[in-house]
């Protein structure tokens, strides 16, 4: 594909962000683009709002998977773009528009030049939530074409264009959402003895949650417990009957995740007792760690080091979450960061990734998959 075509694909996808399992227009758009490619040895199948595209190799000894995510986020865009989201309140703020464009670019190359090995292009919905990787892995269509190894990338705002960063072993943390509802008794602000104030209970709870990372997690391990929103009450002179806290948990090991959750349960039971209220916990979407296969990742890094047009960095593990981790639990493979050089982070309403990274990724992955 020509560079102008790739840029227009990215911009058209940017304008139609859809959240998890609602990627109907996105799926149709991708299908239309694939329909414009030669189909002599290409087979396409739908899975919910996702797509699986099988490219038959000429003398295959294995099947290699390449995965992109498809969903946008419920964020109101604040970029300076002339092609902003047309879906008010939704935005591609995590680069999945670039990820899909890159996958289409690589697919287009191999639809014109038959690869030696079989390739499976995976367009996966609902990465941000509720999580599309696990149900897709368990689906019959996926099992039929299950790859022997698998690759994926994620844009990285902090690296310059041309940079690729990864490491063998653990790349991303275990993550879980956290939603807590507290229910007490509302009442008049001047009659606290007749009520049961959930603003006070929530305040104590937030403070106590801070002790988990400080007092319960091994200092040589790492964890994050963040409460991002807190909501309670209805009016300044009414004692709050309910409160809701929303947050996220990140850990570097599955054991720490279990331990953190166990401590949260314990602290909440304590709050229920001390403030005579009732509480519910919902863990929301939980993603397992992204753990790169040692051997394949080392081979990918060796290959990348020899390429003149990319700069390889061996990075540290990060506290981000990615449901690609579920694929890596079952299939050996590699995930890597792709530099897009923007001052704003992932999920920031102002993020404007440098589009030149699309060309870097396509030429790099095309070369890599041709020799893998
Ligand atoms: Zn994201
Ligand atoms: Zn993402």
C-alpha cells in the first residue's frame, strides 16, 4: 500500500472509534479494505465484532499470528486534528487506529506476495474492556487456525519514531479494575446520630487501601492500588447514603494480585464492621500479565538489531495492562512497543501519535515475518 493510502486509512479509522464489542463500523471498514486485496490464498472469518484472516503459505511448516486490537475509548477527544472522532464522546486514544492500519499494511503485502509460512491476522475487539482476547482464544474459529507463535505491538508515546522496545520475559503487569459500592443510611446533616455516613466510611476506606502497597506487598515485588474516582451523596446538607469508589490494581506477579485482592476484601469487611454499612466489590476486567517468550523474543530482538531503519531498546517492564497476555499464556510470542513520539500519554484526550511510525512498523514486521 502507498503511504498516502495508509495515512487515509488511519484517519478514517480515527473518525469512527467504537467501544468494546460495538466495533461494527470498524469491522465493516476493515472487511472492505481486505476485500480490495487479492484473495487467491486468503480466507477471512468473523468472530463477533472481530476478524480472523488466514494467509496460506506456499511451503508452510507453521502458522504465525499477528494481532491488532480494534476498540476505542469513552473519552472526549481534544486533539488539534482536522479529522477528529465523528462518534461524540468516543476516541481512539490508545492508538488502536494505528495498530489496525499497520496490520492492514502487513496483510496487504502478504496478500500480494505469498509468504512461506501460514500467517493469521487477528483483529481483536474489546481490548480496553470487557476483554476480547480470552473469549476469542476459546472460540472454535480461532482454535481451527491457532497459530504456533504470535506477535503484537503497542504504540509508545515516549519513544521517538523508529524505536522498538521490548524485553524477554515479563513486559506488562497483571491488572484488575476495582469498583466498590458502600451502602449506609442517609439523613439530615444536623442529625448524624440517626444516619450512617458513607462519605466518612469511603474516606477511611481510601486511606486504609493505601497501606496495602506499603505494608502487604513484598518490597522487591511491585504493586499499584489507585482509586481514580470517588462519588457519594446528593447534596451539601444531606448525609450520604451511598458512596462509590472506582480504581485499578496493577501487580508484577499473579501472587501479588491475589494477595492485594485478599487484603482489599479484608479491609472492606473491616469498614463494614466499623461503620455499620454494607459493601460490594466488583473486579471488572482483569487482565493477566504480558510475558514474552524468552527464545522468540531474543530472536526478534536479534533480528531488529540488524535492521538499519529501527533502533532497538531493551526496556523495563511497565505497569500497563494488555489482554494480549492471554494469547501469550497459550502461544509463545512477543509484544513490543513502537515509538510514536508525542508528549501526551496513552488514554490522554490530546494524544497525537506520529503517523510515520506506521511505515516503520509495516516494513519491520513485513521483513521479520518473511524470514521468521
Ligand atoms: Zn488502552
Ligand atoms: Zn491499547
